[in-house]
């Protein structure tokens, strides 16, 4: 599932969050249709996508902290 936003420089995390929002809007539709099984699976996929984004952001923050420490120690 790829959303066309017209912006070419969006990070993979931004794209994942947009896809998750789109997926959750489909969950609402499934719930309106009383398709609880599909909605439950889609929510699970959305949670997984957001957990991946969270993990990537935590790794990014850790790398940033390490770089700042190295820069501070070299000054």
C-alpha cells in the first residue's frame, strides 16, 4: 500500500505513519460493516507498523546521543 503525497523526500517513517492512518480509517469501515475479524487483523498490522517506526526512532535517538558524546569528547 503506497500513498501518493506528491512529496518525494518523505522519510520511510512518515510514509509508514500515513499508511497506518489510512489502514485505521479502513478499520472504521470494517467495524461499520460488522467485519470484526478483518478489523482486528488490520489493527494488529497497524500496531506492528507503529512499533517498527518507534523502534527506528529510538535507534536514531541513540545514534544521535552517541554522536553528541563523541563530538563533546573531541572538543
